[in-house]
């Protein structure tokens, strides 16, 4: 018997598009502008990551507030994480007040103190000033902006709750100048930018998700698998987009089969982690298999460690044990004709596991 009591759907009907003011298959600049008002219950962030030419990995995120504390008022902050090729990790956080925050509704233009994230669905500039870190980064899109249908997942029988996602730059060319300890390093590389927002704490809607993006030869892949919370019947949503060079060739989530294999229980978070995740896409014309093989963890943390005071006490009492893990490892693309593999490509990738809820039994 299904446990599902409340609806959870990816908005894809004409009514969904009309309600949101969106056009099917067409992204507009304002969609990457601020989509919430920062009020209690909402959250929003603009995300960027890059693989740099010397093997370093960079992740920058501009937040309106901590997404696990969306009932807070506007509490803007920026995170900067640089995993250097020599094994060092530079982590910085810039926090400020509502008075030191600006975000345009017309396009992506976010200012948090001296930090800026600005772009037009094609070219973006990111400026970072945090402690002894000074960075200027440009990313130019090489694959068109995309979203799965409306990019809005609606929860509840009245569809009153939602989570939204826009991969504004599925794949782009990156140039970066990063100054640390008075030493300036110039990098080139490839990168990704997306935008997320919603009106309900994610842990109330989603139990867990795997999310990945990768560049494999001429191919760009974005893939995810979302599992809703128990009151939504653990409804699952596969997401898959594959582009070749600058053309999106497949993006129909109904044709995707997801597999999480070779699992282990992470000793720090207690969450089950798949060493291997597989997205198998097959329609009447195309058949691709994308396999991610974990090599090591880049980030492992419990959300409760980010909380303080009474909020933390309440979370402990309620048994909240949400966790986030970010991985790096190998990704393989296989293209089939019939039952035969006719193309195989390999590269490196970053992907993550967000585990808000209790472990599924």
C-alpha cells in the first residue's frame, strides 16, 4: 500500500507555466534574478563551481540565509571553498546584515558586502573579498541555460509549497584571478552556475537527493535523483540533461533509470552513501549510461553543527540529523547503439548527496 498522502509533482502543465510566467524551453534573464523576498520561510542561493587547470576545485555560493534555517529573516552570507592541487583547502565565509545586501529582480545581480555575483545567462562575473582572499572570476556559458520543465517542484495537495532550480550555466569556460596571502594566481578552467529558491524548509519536503554535473569529452551532463519526504510517499524525481558541444540532445526525465550501488554507511553522519551512482537514459533514439564512481570525499558535515542556541537545542530534541556530503571521482559516459557500446568517455567530476531526513528503511 502506498504511504503517499500528499501530492508532490514537477510543474509541467500549461497551468504551471502560466502561473509562473514561464515559457516552455525558453529561459529569460529575470529567472536568474531574486525570486523570493527574503521573508521568513523563504530561502535562495546562487551557486558556482569550477574545475581549474591545475586540478584545483572552486565552489562559491551567495545565500540570502542558511537554507536549513529558512524561518530566519534575511541573513545574507557568501561561502568560498578552494581545494588546491597541493592538498590545501581554503574555506572562507562572509556574513553581513540586510542593509549590506542587494539583489536585482531583473537578472542575476547579487551584492553581499563587497562580494558581487552578476550575469545575464551567458556571461557572469564573480568578485570576492573575504579576509585575505581576493578573487575575480568570469564564466562564459558554452551550453544554453536549461531547466527541467518549469524547474519548480510543488508539494501539497494545493501545491502551496515549492522548491525551484535553474541551471543558468550548465557548462562554461572560466577565467579566475585569485589572491591569497598576497600571492596572485591566474587560472583557467570550466565551470557551472545554478540558482535555487523556495518557500518551505527543504527538510520538510525532501528526504534526500543525489546531484551531479560533469563535462565528459564534448558532452555535458546534469543529473539528479530527488526523494521526497515520507508524507509525500517518498515520491522520486529523476532529472537528466545531456548536451553535446553547445546543443542539448536529451532532457526527458521520464526516460531515466537511477541506480545507487556499492553502498556504505558514512561513520561520521550515519548516512548510507553509494560509491557508484548510475543514470541510464533510453528513448526511441538515444541510449546513454552515465556512471559516477566515488574516489574521495571533499566535504562531510552534519547540519546540526551549523546551528546555535535554542534552534540547535530544539533540533537535537527533535532528532534532526541532516547531513551533506560532496564527492569527487571518476565519471564514465557510454553511448549505445542497440545493445552495443559504441562510445566510451571518462573524466573527473564533483557530485553531492544531501540527506535531510531519516535513513530510509
